[in-house]
C-alpha cells in the first residue's frame, strides 16, 4: 500500500501504476476508520483494478470549530486497517495541499437547491458546499471510475450525485448500505466520543427508526413523524434535532400523507455534545 500526501506524488503513482483502461475505485473519508468505511473500500477493491482511499478532515465542511477540533484523528490505526484489507493507495494530504492560497475554486461552486437547505443543510449551514468543494477536488485529482459513499450520510450521497452531474465528472457514484454495531447503532467515527452510558443507550436512535417503519404501515407520514418526536420526549439521554420523512429519491416533502413512492426517515440527535445521524428506508 502506498501512502501519499501531495498532488505530485498522486500523479506519479497514477503514472507508474495505471495502465490504459484500468480503473480506480475511490473512497473519500475523514479517517477514524471503522468497519463502515472498510466495507466501502472492500467494495471498491472488488469492482476495480485499484482501490484508493483518502483521509482528510475537511475544514470547509465544519460549521462548528469545536466539532472540527474534537474530530477523532487516528492515522496510524487507519493505515493499518487499510493495509490489512489490501487497499492500494491512500491520499492523506495536509490542509495546505487541498486549499493552497489563491487557488481558483469557482468550478466547484455548485447550487444544490433544497438539498443544501433541509435537514443537515439547515442545521449545519454551508456544510454541503464544503463537502462538494472537497469531493469535487478529490475527484479531479484522483480521477476514479467509481466512487463509494455510505447511505449512512443519505443526504450527502444525493449532493455528491448532483455535484458530479453538474460538473460532468466522469465518475459513477455508488451508494453502499449502512454498517451497524450489533445493537443497531450506525457505525460512526463520532461514536468514539460517546461515554459508556451514552453508548449503552445509543441504540435508541436505531430503535426509533424501526418504530417509525412499523408505525407507518398503519398511519400517515405526519402521524409517524409526531410519534418519533414524542418518543424522544420520553427519555433524557438523547435530544432530537430533527426527524423527517422524505421522498427517498429527491428528499422532497412527500406530496400526500399516504405517498406511493419510496420514503426515507432521516434523524439527527445529540448525546450530550455528540451529534449522531442515521436513516432508514421506511417504505416500501
Ligand atoms: P466520513 O469519514 O464520516 O466522512 O465517512 C466517509 C464515508 O464512509 C462516507 O461515504 C460515509 O457515508 C461512509 N460511512 C460512514 N459510516 C458508515 C457506516 N456506518 N456504514 C456505511 N458507510 C459509512
């Protein structure tokens, strides 16, 4: 496995290794890797000649400086995990390499419409502009044929699809299933920041999604949203930020209380200062 930190080294690796027609499957991450990330890299390795992963805690997607500062950084362990599954290339640049002074970034200024103003976009203003900026740059540098994103960040997956469409980047964006702990908690780098009591109870979020799915069978979208909100008021460990049921393809508000198209339930909740997100397809 080769680990590089500059654009020049990246270009040299490609020149030395990539023969005509060979493909790179790429997984962008912010590190503190877990089985969720590794499942994406494994799929990339299976479907391409080479698997590449980036590790970069992207400052432009953090609206909260404390969150950026406290974001876990475990580079040595990350590299050992990637090596153990046979990843070929890791790009781990410093901030100055991705954001050199004076670089023209206007190409990456995409308008995402309602996708950037609802849910994550509403509570983390500017977040998706930062995601689009870094992912667009990474795609231009790495030039993967395929890129793998977790459905854990459902809204992000739709934003990246729109980015690629708008910039005409020749990369296939592939969504991959959420990997969960045995109690149902979606794996996340942020889980490392939960204390023992919070961790013990954190399946509450997943259970709320399951409750919503069961409830929706016999009731309306708005009744189900209200049920989940109510469920959160019955306990004190987690504070609900939002729970929204949306059209799974567009994230638009469903146009009736009994829609026929696929629906996703998206949730964000705080355990103390730790913000956790999750989602589940609720219908069909
Ligand atoms: P992050 O390092 O949090 O930016 O995540 C990098 C990629 O891993 C994103 O595409 C995430 O959606 C994906 N990912 C994170 N957690 C999971 C999970 N539990 N299951 C599947 N994919 C995940």
